[in-house]
C-alpha cells in the first residue's frame, strides 16, 4: 500500500515572520541578514519581491545590493522563528502524530493512518493545512504530497509560494525527471558537478544511470541517490520528538579579523574544539574522526579530515588533531576568514585502536586527568553559564567570539 506523505515548507520563513510586525515593508524587497560589522553579513532569507531581483540566500549583502540597491536589510530574531516553528508544527500535529521536522521551517507528515479522518484525500488535507497556517499565523506554506519523503520534498519545492503539488506513482516521471539533478535531496554542488561530468544533468538521467557507476563516483551516496530518483525511498517519518541519530557534531565561526598566524589559528581552533567537545559529552558521544574546514577572504574553501587513533570527547585531543590537519593543509600567513571543526564517526562508547609499547603510558591513563578537568568545566558552565570559564589557549587574542550550541544554517527558500 502506498503511503501518503506531506512535506510542508514555510515560504520565505525568516522574512515572513519579520514582516508580521513590519507590515509597511510588505511590498518592498526585504532580506534578513547577518551583522555586517561582525562579518556575518550574508543573506539568510528574502521575500518574494527580493527574489524577483535574483537575490540568493547565503550571498553577501554587498552582492545583494548590487542587484537591488533599494534592498531593505533587517536583522534576524532566531528566538521568534523558533516560537513560530513550534506553533506551525502544532497545527501539523492536529492531522497526525507522525510529524518530523527537517529544519526550522520544514516538516514531513505521514498521514497514511489518519487520512480517512479527513476525507481520504492527501491534496485536500494539504490545502486544509495551508489554510490553517495562513489564517491562524499569517504565514504561507507550500506542500508536496507524495508516496515517499524525497518526492514529497521535491513537490513542496516545485511550486511556490502557498501551493500544493501532488507527486504520484503515475506522474512522478513526467514532473520530476526533467528537473536538474541538483534539485534532488542530498545532491549538493560538488555532487552535481561530479555527475555533470559524466552527462547526468537531470533527475531522469540519475534514475536511468548505472548504480555501479554512481557508487564509483559518489560512494554509498551514489546508490542512495539512484534509489531516490526511482521513487524507491522507504524512509519512515519519525514521530514528533523522536530524533534521527546524531551523525556529526560541529561548530564554525567567521572571525572579526582575518587570522594570519599559527597562534591565532590555534586560539580559534581551541574555542571551536572546546564547544564541540562539550556538546559531545552532553550527548554522551565520542568521535573517531575530525574534520576541519577553512575559508579565506575570497571565499575559497577547503576541507580535510582524519581518523583518530582512539575515540574521544576531549577538547585537548580534538585540538591536537585539528592543528595537525591545519599544519598540513594551510600555509601561514595566508589569511583565514572562517574556521569549522566537526567531530565525525560518532559512537556511544569509547573505543581505542592505539598500540601501546612497554615504555609509554596508555592514552586511557594519560587522558584521565584531562577528562576530570573538562567534566569540572562542564559543571561550572552548567551552573554559571558558558562564558564562566575558558581555556588559556582560548584567550581573546582573535577578537571576542561567542559560539551558539548550533549555528543556524542559511535557509534556501
């Protein structure tokens, strides 16, 4: 039996929420932007009028204003967005208990088991949801209706704003196969470029490609994408409150000034690694690998990763691995605008691959003191706040840096 899955995507969410309290700006091109003075000056969201000028999410403010000199830039209010996100999901919850948020403004709903309560028509349910969100909250939502999660998301992207699109077993090839392969969930720019080199430019090309070739090009992701393109996604919609297992824990920051010396980079890395390690411990996780990402002032970006000899959730060990990657991948004093550290290959238990000789103490003994230190720091921060204590290596030499638990990603509308 085919399922009935909805994907609900709030339209221009950040901008739409802001305009609820700024109705005088409704007919003007508006963008929600980061703070230019702290070099987070990128477009986070934009309204339909700004989209008409070709303004893109994640481009810099100066690039956006070249396209639209009269662009109105307003600061974000993330707490307000979180509140509206909860209210919207409560509306969804009236129709099913299987509501899985995908981001702050996107959710999947599995209405297969409750469809009979609402007339048995998925499109009609989607229209009811759109009407409720519009009338009760003043926001609009685009909804994809399909028989799996991937196609439902493609449906919500297909027509905007405030629209319902049905992607069925009968019409999915006609609607989806002509679309660019980059429209497929999990096909980023790099994957799209790799596929383009072998002539795979549309979702139809992807569906008809040899899965062995795709696996050669993209690893396991290649076969997964082939499954998605052919409508064979069977992933369940998780009930509200049930989270997908955490696959990585990372943090990044754009620095107030470019970093040019190794000492400055180490200081920045120490702050990031401290944040990542604290979150690993909070979730009871260890990582067996570390990835660093570096971006220069011209927005050229490189990423490097390495396996660790033993899994860890300690700042000091993450920092050592991160600096090994930096020293091998970066030439100082080339300037750095942004750094990112991500703990990868996560496990719920510590594991060790380290070989120990007769003349050295095992790492598990060497790290016991560091474990006690970092747990003590967690306790102090839990009582007095995150800024109550920091490592000496994280002194404010590179400017004041405050890291949230999870930095919001710019949303593609």
